[in-house]
């Protein structure tokens, strides 16, 4: 790992804990305007005040919120997308470059690979090329690793373990993936991944406590933090939710402490 990449990784992961709270705000390009992301500047202000380490988002959102960014909040720019809920089959295409991510002041870039998908080879090759570009520029690459076989749940331990390791083999510096539902199986995911693993939030959860439990046990299993979106910024008090996540990820809070905070 070159010097630039090491410095940027230290902007994403706190040196005292080795973990990170990343707020995912890359939904608007897929689903359009959504409650929670329609005031970009305010949301970034909440991320800064709440103690988030980085945000994962898109060029348009960055431009809309540029004045709210703080030197303590890192930017991870999404490099793949190219579909909406109107159609497109949720198939990832490369939509920007590592050079553009750097021009926007990014400390990282992100792509998605859907392992088990009919276009698995295309997604894998695309992510490998992204890893080449990011390696050249010293830019950490986050791969959102999903197991998408029809007979397998997204959280299936076997699928998550395979997808996470495959992402690392492609060249991921960070793996973003599903929590498997229990700490023992997630510990196997972490052990097999070779790089830091952060958990995603997925669809809006009906239970905040259940989500906090997943985050708490992912940390106990050796996980390196979160990259969660709507389950944070669609809460009535976004800033308090971010603070609660920081408490669990960095400060050793229990789920009970997190629930009391919000």
C-alpha cells in the first residue's frame, strides 16, 4: 500500500479504534428525492456535528453541500451506478473515474459487485479495472460486495463470506457488505476478508434496536464499522442517530446506551 493510500485510509478509519462510521448518501441517483436527503447541506452538517468519519455519496450531492463539509469528514465518491428504480435491472456501470474522485477531494472511491448475478463477470472485471485506477492514484477502494444468487438471501453467511473474500481478491481496500445475522458467522466473514469489513444498512429497518444490535455484534465479531444510509438519515433526529452509531463503533456503547441517546 503506497503512502497516499495509507494517509487516506487513516482519514476513513480512526487510528485509535481502527474503525469507521460512514454515512451512505448515494440513494438519490437511483430513487430520486427522498425524505432525509433533500437538504444536502443540513445532512452534511449533521454528519460533521454527529462525529461521522466519512460520507459515501455522488458528485451532485457533493456540489449541493460543498460549503457544509469539514476537514474532519472524509468523502468517498461512488464510481458505479447508472440505473434507477424506473428500470435498468439494477446493473452497475462505471459512471466516473478515480481522477474525478480525487478532483472532488475524495479520500476513497466505491463500486458495487453483485456476485452470483448473470453479469458477474462484467461486474468483476469492471471493479478490477477500478482497483487498477485507484492503485495508481493511491485512492482506497471500497467494494460493496453482494451475493445475488436467486436461492440465497442477501445475508446468507456462505454468500457474504464468498463475496467479501472475492472483493478483497479483486483489490478492495475496504469491503462493505451485509451483516450475516450472528457474530459467529460474521467473524468468519471478517477473518476471511483480509481487509476491513463495514456493514451496510440495506432497506429501511422496522426496528432501530434491531439495527443497533446488528451493528453492535458486528463490532464484537471484528467488524470495522458501518456504511449505513436511510436507517440513519430517515430518523427524526439524524444527528442523534449518528452520535449513537459513533458510540457503538468507537466508544464501546451498548445497545441500551444507543437507544437511550435517541
